[in-house]
């Protein structure tokens, strides 16, 4: 691998421009209506202005990777492709032509990577079709699926006659060495400031994802901030009592986002600043390894709280009108969680305090509109803490 000497420092508060994944991808379907994807959840915070709330300093530099070295990095996951990126869509002929280009010594488009501060691993931002093609060819099978009983051998198709039908294992030694030593250029970015988060990467992903099925904030978080804390959230999302209240799993991870929102506001609502999505990004990034929240055992905290609520309110919990109200959810969860730290409480007392809270006009105002505004977040949480503290 060779790194270019030139280092470029850019200041970003507009979209970072990177290429689409080679423009060779199959045409994607139109954007889905996100309001339909959240299930029956009422969340005014989802309407927040998505303007980037700060300016970033990002360092970028070029690096040339030989193909064999890049393949080995992919296998070791030193270079990794986030789970949420769109499916592999190339056909065998498209993939074959990419490999043929390398065999012929033709230039190919580069890839775009982001360096993780904690691990130094490289996250693929743009170029997954090309990189997966390399993995498939070196491993011998085209786009293998775990559940497939038969795997399709990756034999080059509709290429020059001397390459037609060949696999990596059957290439002539000269051609194999040519492929192994071929160069793919990478542009690698790293956020320099703010130094306490790397949320610019979140915004780059969000803005790259402007075609096809629009990713939700939680889908992006789950991949970008993978670690112990995200694993805890995924495990809690399986908890039977939570499933009773929320309903069937949400395929856009809204249920997981609500669990994250509870933890973020429970531990740090005093420092909340809108937009809600950015607040959640920073919290999950800061607590990636869960060490900052382990002092209260987040699994027990969530389970005890949701159990008490379900016992008192049943499946109607957090639903003052129709769907599950996210603002009622975060405030009531926090109020009861804080109360349970003092000891057990009777279900009837929880029910009475809950119903009284829903009759409080100022509380209802804080959970009905502009629910991500700082004053409304603070007001409803403090109202809830006060309401349940007295039982």
C-alpha cells in the first residue's frame, strides 16, 4: 500500500461530495414513505430540520492498495462494509468485466473509506460493489448466501476469450500475479474536529444515501457505532415485555431507537440540545463500549422499568390517543425508572400517577408538538419525574 504525500484538509458544513458506487448499480426503487415505516409510532422529533448543526474539519489523503492486500484486509475486516449498505446488485457479467479490467491493467474507479478513531479500521463509504466483487472472485463463489444449498462458482463471463470461464484458482500464474499486484486507489477521510465525536461520517452516509430506499437514522447508527452498547440495545429489543407494548419488530429499527432514546435522556437529558437525532448520535458514539452506562446496569434498568409499566398500564402504555407517543414514552420511562431506584411501587399507584400526568395541560403540550425543543424535553421529563416521585 502506498500513501500519497499530499494531505488535504477541508472544512465541511455542506455535503461531502463522493462518487456514487460507480454508477453501475442496478436501478433502485423509489424512496419509501418513512412515515409508514415507523409503525404506529408518533414522533414529532422525526420532523426535525436535518441541517448539519456544526462545521467539521476533515483530513483526507490518498492511498494505493494492491488488490491482494485489499482482499486480505477485507477478509480480516480491517476494511469493513457496514451492514446497512445496499445489497450487492451487480450481475455476473458486470463483476467479470471489473475483474477483466484489472487483469488488463486498465484503471478502475477508486473507493472512499473512513478511518475509525478507536480501532484504526477503515469503514467503506463508497465502493462496496467493487470490493465485494474482489472478495467473491478470490473466494471462488459469486454473491454467496448463507442459506443457499448450492453456491454459484465465480467463473469469468463475457470477457476476452483467454479469460472466459476462468476462476481465480485457474488463472495462469502470470495473470494471477497481475491481478494480485493491481492497484486500487482509496481516498481515506478522518474527522479532526470536533475531536470528541465523528458525527461527520454519519452525515456523509446520510447524504450519500439519496437514492433508493432511504436509510433511517437508527439503521445508520447501528452500523457506524457498532459495539457493546448497540448490542445491548439489540438484545433489549427482544425482551418479551417490550415486544408486548411496542408490537411486532419494526423493520426500520424505530423500536431500537426508542430504547436508545430512553437511555440517552435518562443519563443526559440535562445536556440535551436539538436536533434529537444528533443528540442520539453523540450519545451512542460516546457510549459505544457501554462503559459509561454500566454503573446502572442498562439491561436491568430497562427491563425493570418496562415490566413495572406493563404491569400497571398494559399494552395501552404510552398511547394517550392513537399510536405510541415517543415523547410520552421517553418521559414516563425516565420518571418511573428514577422512582424505582427508591424501591418497588404498587401498580395502582403508577396507573393513578400516569393518568394524572395525562390530565396535566402543560405536560400534554410538551408531548404534542415541537417535542424535540429543549424546553419541551426538559419540561416533560421533569413533570414525569415529579409525578412518579410522590408515589
